[in-house]
C-alpha cells in the first residue's frame, strides 16, 4: 500500500502530465493488486467487471491465466449432441446415412449422441424388418407414389455395403422429404401445444440406421427408453425395453442407456405422476435387466433427466438420489433459457438471461452432493427457446452468445458434459438445417471442438472497475474463459492455451496479455455474422472469410489470423472469438 501511496503522490505533483515511465508501472501495480485480492478471496470467476461508460475505449484490460494447475477437468466428450425421436415421425431418420450429414456429425466427434426428447416416453420398439410395411406418416397421395419405393431401394443398397453405410440421396428425394417434413412439423407442433402425443414405432430397421449414423460419425449412442409404460401398481413395465435390449445385444451395438424424459411432467402429459422414489426403483430395475446381458453388464446408465430445478423438481431429484443415486453413472437435467415464443434478437444479449443457468447448477449440485458427493453431473437437452425455437432467431448468429457462454459457464462450474438439443431437425434450435447446411451454432461448436481441451484454467483480469450502486447487480458484458488447447489439434504444441471471449458491449474492448501470456504469439479465430441480416444472419465469417462447406461435401479448413507477439487484442463490439496463445509451456497443459 505504501507503493501505491507513493505512486499517487507522484501523480498528484505539480507536473500535470505523469512521466511516461509510470504508465507501465501503473498497469503492473493494478494487475498485482487484483491478483492479490483475487487469491485472498478465492475468486475464480472467468469474467472482468464492467467499466464506466466514459472510459470504455481508454481502459486497457490486463489478462493473465493460472497455468500451474487446472481448476476443473471435464469429459473428453464435453460438447455432445442429441437427436429427437420426432425424426421417426417426419421421416428424416431415413436420411441419417447422408454423406453430408455424417461428415457434419463427424466434425464434432468425439461426442455422445443422445436419442431422446419429449416423445421418448411414447416410443415403442417392434422387431420388424420390412420398412415399407412399418413406415408411418403421410401416404403416397400427397407426395410422389414412388417415394416409399425409393426409400426401400436405398435401404437395399445400404445393406450391401460393408462397414459404414453411406448414401448419396438424389435431390428430388430430399425435396420430397422436406415437403413431407413441413407437413409433419404442423402435426408435431399441434401435439406439443396440446401436450398430447401419439405413439411412435421404432422398428429394428430404424434402430439399425440410428446406430449406423452414430458409429460412422464417431459418436457414442445413448438411448432413452420409454418410462411411461406402467403396470397397475405404477411400477415400470419393461417388456418393450427388454425386446429392444435383446435385439441391440444380438447386433453387438455399444449403447449406453437412460429411462424417460422429464419425469416431472408425467402428470400433465399422461395423467399419472411418478415420484422420485418410484423412479429410482425403476432405474434399479433397468440395471437388473442390463446386468445378465453380457454386452451391457457394464453399460453406463444416466438419469433422471429432470426439467428446470423448481421446488417440486428438486423434491423429485432428492427422492431419486436417495434410492438410485449410486445406480446412475451421471445425474442429468435439462435447461431452456427462454420459455415464451415471443423473442427479440436483443434478448440473446441480456446478461441477466446468460446468468440464469448458474443458479440452476448450484441447486442441482447441492442435491447431488448431499447424497453422492463427487457424482458427475450432465446438462442434457439444453435449448435457447422452448417449443422448438423461433425462426430467424434461435438459428441465428445472435443465439451463439447463449451457446458459447453456456459452454464456458458449465465447464467452469464443474459440469462434466453438455448435450445440445438438437443436432438436426428439431424446430429451430438445431445445428444443421434441413438442407444439410451448418448454422452459426454448428460453426461455433466446430471451433470449440477443434481448439478447446477438457482442462479449465483460472482467468485473472485487471482494469478500471465500475462502482457498484445500492440494490444493483453488476453483470458482465465481457466474458473470458480459458482452457488448455485441445491436445488432438496437431497445429499447436502441448502447453498452449485457448481463450474464448464474448463481447456484448457496443464498443470494442482492448485486452493486453500479461504474466505467463506476455509477448506470446496468438492465433485469432474471430467469428462474426455474414450478410446483411447482421445478428439475425444464418451465415458466419471467420476472420472475414465466409464459412461454407466445400463443394465435395467436406468441411473447410479453419484458418487462423496470426497476431504478432505482444500485440493488444482488440475485440470488436457484439462478437465472439477464440484466441490460441502459442508456446506458453503451461504446466497444466503439457500432460493429459
């Protein structure tokens, strides 16, 4: 403090302009003071506090990262994917063998692929092989008569292939399928709004196609079984599940399992509630079914996949954990940021909305750690908006701020896996549209997969801070997270660090790398909207170049923009990006 006092006296001397040599001293003292206070308070928050509006452009933020030990280590499959059973209803399951779709999914491997959603508990398995006789949905009258025959011929051709079964569907087939899916989408929406769902038939042929897609894409399939088949005493009726398990085992399919989807909603959709204790018994029953089956005797089991942790949901989770906490390999729940269908583009930039997830994480962790301390927790089925999302918003660049912040916040708070709902064909929250074109959140996920490793590092910042006002919560518009660079990325040596930064300010921000990051080479991957739509754009550019798939159906090379050593990072307004700091030789990142 004496040093700071002397510095203040020097600044207030008769000379109106401070000597030039004091500028770096001031910055260094600011960083040292901040790091000292942070270490005393045990503060590992990943973001700096906002600053006064008048000094936005003049404030230089100093940034350092603790490189000795990671604060968290998440699953290698941290960013994972989900497919909704509605793809059976609208026919898209028949197109999972598309070369382009498999290529897009393979880009996000390794990952889990959860097959589940609201229609999980209306799924019935039938061991049928003839797809023409078992297919549901509209008949040939409303599209071409030979459409079903084309699907059958495609299936026959796939059966002749060995290994991964990949198809090149003619454009006319895809066009007819999009027409069919558009009609079925209205039916699915009607079911969702009325909260009444029709049964879905999953045939053996359909299961084969689903597993082929997961296996060819390098994804590990997690199958959610129907939990709403109930006996008169309200116990789980496992007959359909047992038939599916036996068929999967006969094919030697490597699958992990779940039971049900959002059991807290069973009363509203089925008229019969299932409490946490009964659900726990159902999971123990499922475990007993798996153990005699050799290939599934050690299969992973996840659940209970509850909804938002309100009071009644927390009570259900508590009852479940008392009975089956030791039965599941990870505890799962779901999160939806925006419940209403009326959404504006600026809603995705609200820091209050970005922070809603943090409180939910703490509620879930409190219950889990009470019964099974250290048990892994997964966030399954995260979506930006409910009811399938909002066109031109949930699938736009603006929605990426929620998605990237979700990834950073979950890893920072110790959540082991996050599963994105949905990879393909579910409303407007998906990563890939029905033309098999990647949307902004896909490119964001691809960058994350390529650059971010499972080890989470503590971020330390220093800069002029805004004074808190009574009764007002300061929410951060500049969010910075740090991980060890993905060890699978051979463009960077082990010991490199990747930052990802979200700037929600309407002005650019300047960040000076300090401490262990000082004077290091940086590779910038700045993701911005592309086109006239701005934040509502469904196309993005990387470092000024539009991102599109190559003509041969492969993914493009993600080229960085090298920044010279020691250069200040300039973060444009309302953008997000990744910054790989090379050759840091971080101890936490040198070993797996």
